[in-house]
C-alpha cells in the first residue's frame, strides 16, 4: 500500500471504532479490543463458542501484550479469564464497549500495543487481499483513495469478503462503479459513516486518475463539512465523528486549527482563508486537496 494510506489508517479508523484498551463485545457479540480488532473465532454471531472456537479465540487474544491493573504482563490464565467473562455476557453487546470497562474487565493494552496490533492486522489484510485473485493483483498501483476504501471494507468485513460486482469494477479500475457497489449492512451507526467514507474515497480515486493526479497521495475534498472533518483528522485535530454535521466539536477543531495557523478563530468550515490553509497544510503532508 502507499505510505500515506498506512500513515492515515489510524486517524481514519479511530473515530469509527474508538480506541478501547480492554476486551468488549462488538455489536455482533464477538470479543474485540483496540481499534475494532476482533479477537474471537466463534463462527456464529451472538453465540457461545464451542471448545475449538474458544481455543482459537484465546490464541488470538494471546497475540496481544496484555497488562494487569498494576502494569505487569498478564498471564495466559488471566487473559482467558477476561475473555471468558466478556463472552459470557452476550446480552450486553448492544450496550457498547463501556459496559465492559474496568472493573468489569481487569486487563488493558498500552496505546503502543494497540497501534502495533492494528498495523500487524493491516499488513495481514493487504497480503491476503493481494493474493486472492486477479481482481486485486494491481492493488499496489491503485490510487491511494481506492486502496483506503478497499482496506476499510476489509477492516469491517474481513479480507475474504465477496462482492462480485465491486470486484469486477476494481479489476477494471472503474472506481465510480466500485463506489456504487461498496455498500454493506447494517447501514447504521459507524457502519453508515464507513459506507459514506468508502464511497467517497472510491469516487475520489476516479477523480485522481481522470485528472492525472499522483496516485500515492490521498485526495480529500474540502467542499463540504464532511471533507473538512476528514482534513482536520488527517492533520491531528479532533472534530469528533466524521459525519458531516457542523456541530460544536467540529467548530472547536476548526478554531484550534485556525488558532495554530494565525487565522481568525471563527470556527467556520466555509471560511476561505481556513480552507486555503487546510489545503496548504495537506499538500505538505502527503494529501491532495480538492474543492478549494
């Protein structure tokens, strides 16, 4: 993958998945941690594991460097205890990760370990994807936006996802067609936002190739609030969820950017001077700004 995709991976996913240092159940009842990292090999959603699935799941959980409350490395028995306790409370899955925070669980991960695991999984996904078949054989030369959108789908669905029409489009580098076929369900919560993001990035990939723009730079469209939020995230500012809503948190992130760049801190996503400054900062950080 292009380096900018790797560099942008955590800012892109963190608002969608959150950064959770303990074990919790995702919406399908699978034990997860970190930034949406599934550590559960149970085949069926919302189900207890059979012995083989539990063993495989504990092996997945054991790949992480868990810490006890006092910061000491956790034993395999402690990891199994937390995993079993979380999995035994399937009825809490719909309540979100906060239902499983300490003292419900006792182990945690450092930020460094979360990042290490995220990038290990990202590399595994890319390797699996590019080995799947001819439709992904040209992945290394795709525009960065197409790489990001495809890996985003992998993050949510796994790299073995089967979307025949989308796969046909990407094989032919028909990025607008891919944008029409990347939607998956349930289209709610952060999945709804991920669907919007994936579609936008496939469309941007089409723009990049049509205009002959550098494939190894991520294009971001600053023509609306949604794109400005993405730009702020890319530059290290926190507008909250990238949802297109011009709320207090987004306005606060804009003001922080404006203050750092000698601009009037009015919080406006439409301020021409602010958009010009965002474009300039993006251009020096591996991005191509559009819509300004």
